[in-house]
C-alpha cells in the first residue's frame, strides 16, 4: 500500500490505462476539459501534475497521557517555557543572572507559573511526522473514527455555534455521553 499512487492532473502525468484513467477523463469532461488541456505556451499557466500516495504513514509516532485539571489549561510547553528551562539551566551553570536575563528578554520577562496538581482529567498527546501533502487532521479523524463527510462537518459547525452543548451526542448506532 505504501507505493500506490494516484496522479494529480497535468500534462507530464501518465494516467493509468484502466477504470481510474477513465474516471479522470470522465471527471474532466464534466467541465469540458481533457487530459491534454494542462499544457500552455505560457509556462505560468501550465500544470505539469504530480503523483500522490493513496495511503500516508506517520513517522516518529509517540504518545503521552497528560493529566490536567482545567479545560483551558496548557498541556504542552511553549517556546517561552522552553526558554525558561534554558534560562534556569544556565543560571545553575553560570550563575550570571543579569547577562542571561538580558539575552532572554531583560527584566520584563515573566517566569511561567509552577505546575499545579493535575489529576482530574487526562489528555492524549500525539507527536508524529507526515510527508508533505498529508494532513494531520485527517490522520486524527481516522484514529478517532470520525465521520468526515460534508454533511457531518456542517452539522459540527452548527453545533459549535450553539451556546450550550448537549450532554449526549449520537453517532451512528451508539451514543457518546459527555460527563461534566
């Protein structure tokens, strides 16, 4: 499955000589286009095409369960927090606070609050790499088995604009109960 590709239409693409190639021709003909219409004498208007893998695989996939106590709590370190870690390490090694503080933003830099106890809720944090033209949102939808149809996306958009969310969501033949 890793090496199966489909063409993105263009003049330099070799289309398959099967039902897939016929589908491309049929789809383009609906807009009164053909497989040969992508080359133009002005290079800016030419589309050479490309190939995309049918299935994308994540690389360097890692996960962590992170406890937290508030829905608005920050679960991952920001660049600023990372800088503070470097700052604290440098203070321990060099003990030249004024020089380091100047490099990291002077006296106006504010140290982030210490972590509070986080035990009420848990979050799954995923880190991974995808090749170009692969989308993390689609990978997460596949992992969570979410419906990606246009109708479902519109429904979720309407629900997000409502002031109060329901306690129970119906998905297919089962229900998801949201505990508050």
